[in-house]
C-alpha cells in the first residue's frame, strides 16, 4: 500500500550540497502578452516550481523559480535560447530572459506582494494565508499558502478548473462525492472540492514540496486527514489509495497527459 503521507522512493536531492538546497534561480522572462501560455508550459517542463506573471502595459513579465541543486548556471543560457526559439516559432519577438540566484526566504517574500484575495466563479474566494481572513463575504474562503508549490489560483487554467468543479458539484450536490486531484500542487482544487461539498478528496503530486504545501493548506482550511488524503506519487499511488470509484478527477498539467489511457485510473472512474 502507498503511504499517504510518506516520502517517495524516487531520486532525492543531493543533501551534501548543503546551503544550495535553500538557493533558487529566479528566471525572469519579459515578452509579449501572447507568450503567456507557452512560457508557462515551457518553464514548467523545464522543472520550474513556482511562477508569477504580471502584465506591465503591453508586456508580460513571468518570474519562475528553479532550485539551484537541480541546475547549474551554465545550463540557464540554453534554456533562455529555447524560450526565445519558442517565441519565434509563434511569430512573436524573442523575449528578454534574465536570472539571478536568491535565497528561499527572499523567494517566499518577493512573490507574495503580487498575490491578493481573489474571487473565483460564483462561490469561492481564494485568500493568501498571510492576509486577514475576509469577514464580510458570502463566499467560501479558501485559505492558501502554496510555499514553493504551484497553485495560487491566479493562473487562468486553475480558475477554469475551479469553475468547472463548482458547476459539477452544483449539478450533483449530494454529500457523497469523492474527488481525486492528480498533480495537486498546493492542494487548491482538492480543497475547493471539499469546500464546495465533496465528501472526500485525494491529492497526489510527484513533487515533495507540493505534497508538503498541500498538507499545510489542508490544515489551514481546518480539513482533516480523513477528508483530504495527500500522497506523494502519481496515478499508481492514487490507484492504490482509492478504496473504490470516485465521482470526479481534477488534473491540470502543462505537459503531455496520458491519463485517459491509464487502466489503473479508468477502473476507478465512476460512470456518471
Ligand atoms: C500545473 S501544476 C497544477 C497545480 C494545481 N493542481 C493547480 O491547479 O494549480 C501541475 C502539478 O502537477 C505535478 N505533476 C507533474 N507531473 C505529475 C505526474 N506525472 N503525476 C503527479 N503529479 C504531477 C507537478 O509537480 C505540479 O505540482
């Protein structure tokens, strides 16, 4: 059986690298607005673990973060070339790419200033955990502290998933819905499902930092470990954890996705 709160058996960072574990590359890409989706996709594929985008007049700035233990500085220039080539392939001017090394504490503080409470759909309000909890609201407040994991709710694709969840759980508001969130990141979708009335949610992610963030977010929202089960791993882990069929899957990847053909998952997908 998979251990819901356990460590993955996959390769772990080289702990002998000492302080580099707390060091990050902050990669900033400034280009045209039309590049947003392709930049997010490519940076995620390159292993970046957190992204913040800002529209400045007609330009887009995307800051993303890579742990220094994962990549040497010499490898960043080829990454920048790849980002510029992507832009040219889309008929856009090549973006400007710069990078600097920062400490984890700076990373954590720097991007927080761009993130504010955000209403999503008809019923949810995403609130950064370090801000006061909004009081005069009819919305369901989802407290979030993603740390270095993906999933602040600011990205359009996450918002679309949240709105889809809201619609789905409204159509069938019975209290017995079980939801599986594959690639849960901060746990935002699993938590939203529970706030919207699902009975139970399972979240899995291959990134250990995401697993920790999802566990923290679970606690922030006063959810129990039996309501929201978080595990490191992917489809196989989920298949081991699920006691039976689930009523819905959330899965938001930027990379190629083979979930539709995975028998381990299909056998757990309840017919609607
Ligand atoms: C784009 S983020 C989505 C996070 C969150 N669900 C959201 O909607 O904001 C994708 C997440 O999937 C995780 N991931 C990538 N490949 C995965 C895989 N094969 N199995 C499980 N998780 C995976 C990443 O670590 C990342 O946290």
